[in-house]
C-alpha cells in the first residue's frame, strides 16, 4: 500500500482545504509527482470540541480516533491535524492512534523563532478550548516568551464571531473582526501574534499588510513542518 | 463506518484542493456539520495520463482503481474525480471500482445549459487526452452544440504551457496564457467556453471579468453536481 500523509480534518472543512493548499505552496515541486501523497479525512460530523472541553458536550475523541484508524488503514504513516483545538486530545490520539502526529504548536513556535520576533511578548489568537488545553502557553513559556490573549469580552464580541464567520464562508466579515482582535493584542505590546485557530489564517489576506506581517500562521507552519517531516521519513 | 464522498484526486494536487474548496462554496451551510463528509485521496504518484492515452506510457488505471478501493474501504459511497483527463477510463473505473462516479462532463453540460448559452458554438479547453477520449464532444453534439477547440499550434504554445504553470503553482503566468486560449475560441465564434481541464479554472480569477463570465468551470460544475448527489443519496 502506498505510504501517505494522513490529514485529520473537517474541523472546519475550509481550514482543512486551507491546510492542503499551504502544503502544496510549501512543497518545492515542478511536476505533480513531486508533491506529497496525501489522504485527507474531512468529516465535519464530529462532536463539538469547545463544548466537550468545557464539559458541556460529548467527547470527540472516539470520532477522531476512528478518523486516524481510517487514515492508517489507507496507508497513513503520520498525521497532521489542521485544527488547533483538537490538539487538546493530542496525547490520547498519539497513544491510541499509534501514529506520529506533527504538533501544530511546535510548528508555530519554530516559525515564531524564524521570524526573529522583536521583544518577548507574543499574542495568541485561539479558542477557549485551545487556551484551556494550555499547550501554546507552555511552549511559549519554555521558549522565554510571555503570552497575552484577548480579554473575555473581546473573545465573545470579536474573536469567536470571526471564527464562526469563516465556518459560514463569510470571509469579509471574518477578516474585519480578526483585524480588530490582532490590533488589540499589538496595542497591548505583542511583538507578534500567533493565529492559533485554523479558521483565522484563512482570512489573513483580508487584513492590512502591516498587521498580517506580524502574524504567525499556525496552519502554514504545520504545512512547512509536514513537508519537512515527509522529506526525512516519507 | 461513516458514509463519505470519495474524492479521487492528485491529478494535479492544486486542482484537487480547488475542487474541495468549491465543494464547500456550493454547500449551503451555517455550521461545520452541515458540510459533506469527504475523504480525498490525493496521490500524485500516478502514471502520466496524457502519455498513456497517446500510447507513450504505462496505464494509470491500476493506480486509479487502487485509489477507488482505498476510498471504498474508508466509507466512500460515490466518487468524484476532479481531473477531466482521468475520465478517459470512466467506464472501467465504474465497472471495476464498483461505485457510482459523478461524471464531470455531465456536470459541465448541466451548467452550460443553465448559463443559457447564446448561439450553438461551444469552445472546449482540454488536454489532448480528454479530446481523444471524446466524452465532451459526444455530449455537446447530443445536446445540439457544435464544439470547437484550440488549434494544434495553440495547444502547444498556449494551452498546455498554461496547464504546466498551474502544476508548478505559477498562477500569474498560467492566467495570462489561459486568457489567450479563451480569446482565440471566442474570436472564432464560441458563445461560451468549457474549461475542461481542472488546472485551468484555478486561474479563472486571473482572467479579465468579461472573458471569465463566458467560461463554464467544469470543476465547480462537478462540485455542484456532487452536492446535489449527496443531498439525494448521502
């Protein structure tokens, strides 16, 4: 069976497509067959992640593991998950799924370091589930950065509505709100901002260039890390 | 096992992503879980289709059938193939793959009729393999249209280089060449032009609006037809 990179997606579907696009962008290729062999499982009928994390809903873990098993049976030798929030279950997914998973926050940190961030304050745009999981904050602290996030009110009024707009494919509205969320973090001293929810970089091109240049696109970082992984192990 | 739409892709990878994007675009959805469950097999390591059709290379049929079997094992109940040229093997793929395949040319013809084409001359942008297969010309003739294509010289100098540029992710260069290919067909009397190679609509937004409005995007047509199929059978 052909070895492939497994993409565990569908959370949401547009973020998965954005990741697949960036995987192509980040692959040096002149011909079709120089691109990575990929199977993408994009099944959006998965229990709501933020609801599960806050104890208000069914766990998506069984559905995510079923996805990994399907990808493994189809030839996957490693998994990329273009959804930051799903990394809440990273340890269980690796242990029970039995495949290496390229961690999106490790990839984003690599990218942050490569950007030669000025200062040590980093803004983080992420869902409450990702913030509760804490994997971004832990990695940032270990690398000597201080992490700031939007306030509770900004999350409710700006950041979460931006994400919902992307899920509805309403990209102009999403871009306008994301711009505000990033501006707030920069005004509070962030030298750079990690877009740590895969819906958000989908509208990076709808932000003023001066702002988007300060952002680390975690989805693109995961794509870069996946191409690098495949070059070494694929 | 979760029922999914199987996407047999990777020919090329960017065309597959373009199709997945259009599938989302054509789905009326307010939330993630209203989008179609999809598994996309995007494995570009498939013997060259045009070379096989002209008798100068190995057949891709075994690789394509392996892809369909993988998708079937992963829960696919129908297949969409975002590659016009691969439809050369449509009958064998249906017969030996054992799943319904939504035909891209049927989808494009539906779209052409919906466009209320003026006149009866239709331009067709397609690879030599797709032209040799004849499925577009047969359907157009049956629907009362006359089909015109670029000349051999135009194919070599404009159309095929445009396709290769897309495969290299050189989209501006591809858009400029595709514009010329479409202009030639309209100058020869085409009332509309079918973009019957999935690389070409990737650069539709790089064409002058007056020209792109005359084009039928076969990839988007396949996405629409897939959403319609899923609504009835999924």
